[in-house]
């Protein structure tokens, strides 16, 4: 009898497990179908510069969420449930790696100092303004319940940017430096925000007095430097293996598989070492595109570029599609006990602080960059360009949503009214900034940067000219002391270009013979 009961219970358990598995298969199948719909609609709207993939995915997500909400009689609006582990372990790596792999290295490193000013120093300025502003203004509209650490986390969450809308309108051939600044700052911005967010998670709130700020900054510098070194090391190791073993003589599949797996391994090793996987996989992508990509066959070069771009596109579409559906999550809105007036006050404060925090560093740091690069008029950031850079960073995207879920929810669910309010506020700000600011991007850029701008007016000096003007000839009869003084003066006058010129000589002489690269 006992055996029969045990057998019956096992059969019921198996039936429930089978039903659950079937439900997951149905959910995944539906989500994939909606992803396909996003691809088709995005293709049909390709010529419409008012929209982009992120806006299309969000709108479709809202429509699908509404249909599911009506079909479930107000019980659910999701096909799948958000999971922070899914986001950070499977969706973020291909997006960031592709950004590093596809980046225009020449423009990126020519403007590296300015990109670091915007993407690192600027983040700390925006972080400070958003954190302090929300801490001061939220209680004034009757919203309380957040700790100091959570206010600091808000600063990191809303300091992340999504520059896709602006990049789709800018033309890289007409404004290469502006495009490079917007793209480079966007990538470094996301990495810096996530590193800063992780540093805040480790912060001991009871020891905020004294040198706590320096400890946070020290943790940030440690994560930034060690993560970068790890990414470069894995990228060089992959490049050396591809060059020394020459996989392509037997199978191009092995070349592609090694690049994909080593890229993902770099992210996983960083996470296991409690470093920043974002920075590691980004610099791994840069190194692989500089060395490893040139060590594989022509077929593998074409294939890898399309594979990495496709994986990144699918991951981004997945995230924005979920954001659109999550905006209608009835559970979060029911858990939220905040009044409608207070909610709109929170939305307005966050958007105001985002605008203010962005302006507080873009314009001053642009002036600083112009002062450093005052030797060359072509490298100056004009007021028109500063307005575009400021606008490009106003959109908030998938990283903000993921960090908000990581801070205020567990597996996409929260029953705390304060936390539910912050998650819904994040989603509203992301939707508003992406849809409203994104749609207004093209008209703004058409006004600020009319199309009659001369193609090439924003060009950097040619690399050969830079090299010839910065590096003394080998047969120079000058004394060593005089050459050193001249090199120092060039370094102070044109630091980034000078370092880049010397790096090219070192790269050609020592690095390329070992790790490969463009001939």
C-alpha cells in the first residue's frame, strides 16, 4: 500500500514536472516568435530614421504585453520572467564584446583621453548629482524608505546611457570624431557604471564617514585596471594560439569556435575573480580585432564579424522587448503603494537630475578637452557637437533596467512597496527617454548639424602626418638630451597623438611579429 502511494506521488510529480517543462517550451517559443516579429518590423522601418531597433522592440513589447494582460484577465503580462543571471551571464557579454570588436580603433584611441573624461570622470559627476539630488528631493515629495546605499545605487543606475538612437542618425564618414566620441563614451560609460555599481554593493554603509569615498574610488580603480589587464591578456593568448597553430589549414570552424569561446571565457574568468566582466570582455574584443582577427582565414574574418554582430543584435532586441512587456507588469504596480502624484514627482525628479547631471560634465569637460587639444582646430569639440554629445547620453536603456532589478528585486519579483516604486520608476524613465528623446533625436541633429557640413571638416590628421610630425628621424644628429626635451614637449602638446605614434612603432616592431595583425 505504501509502495502504491509512493508510486502514485511519483507519477503526479512527473506529470507536474512535464507540464512545467512544456510551459517553459511554449513560453520560449512564443518569445522567439515575437523576436522574429521585431526583426521583420525593424526591417520594414529601416528607412524611417525616426525609429530604431530599440524603439521598435519596446513598442512591440508593450503591444504583446497588453495582449497577454488582456488574455490572462489582468494576471500577467510576460512570456518569460526576468532573471538577473540571464542578463549578466548570457545577454551582456555578446553586446559588450561586439562593441569592442567593431570599434574603430584608430578614432577610438586618438580620442581616448576625451572618451575617458566623458566615460569615467563624467560618470562620477553624474553619479554624485543624481545620488545627492534624489536623496534631497525624494523626501520633499513624500517618498521615503531608501537607505544611503540605495540612493548611491540610484546614481549608478541612472548614469548609464543608451546612445543607439544618436548613433543611427550620425554619419561616421561626415563626423568621424563626433561619432567616435559618442560611441566610445557610450561603451565606457556602461562599463564604468556597472563597475561603480558593484563597488557600491560592497560598500559598508556604517563607515561612510571619513575616507569612504576614497575607498569606493580605490575599489573602482582596482576593478578597472585588473579587469582591463585580464581582457588584454586573454585576447593576446587567443591571438598567439591562432597565429602559432594555424587552425585554418584544417578547419575554419575551429578558428571561429576558439574566438567565441575565449571571448566568453574572458567574461567568466573576470566574474569568478570578482572583477568586471564588462571591461574584460570589451578590451578582449579590442585586442582580438587588432591581432586575432588577422590571423584567421578570409572566410573566418567575414563569419566572425557577422556572428558577433548578430549575437549582439539578438541580445539587445531581447532586452528591449522584455522592457516593453515589463512596463505592464501588474504585480509591480499592485505592490506599489505610492500615490500617483508622488510617482509623477519621482519621474520628474529623475529626468531632471539626468538632464542636469549630463550637462554638468559634458560642457565643462568639453572645454577642458579643447584646452588640452588647443593645438589643433580640427580636434576641438564645438558647441554644436557638445549639444549632440549631451543629447546622446539622455536615453536610458537595458543596463539601467538590469541594475534596477539587481538592486530592488529578486528574479524580477518584489513585494516591497518602496522597491516596486523604484523598479516601475526606472521602467517609466527608460520608456520615456527612449521613446521621446529617441524620436526627437533626428530633428535635433538636423538642426544642430545641418547636412551641408563639409565631409571631412571633422577629420583627424592623417596617421602618417602625425607620426612624421611627432617622432624624430632615426638619423637625427641631435643630442639625446635635446631629443628627450623635444619628445617631452610634443607629449605635453599632443599627449594622445604622441603616445599613439610611439605605440604604433612598438606595435610594429615587437607585438605584430608575435601576435599577428594587419600587415
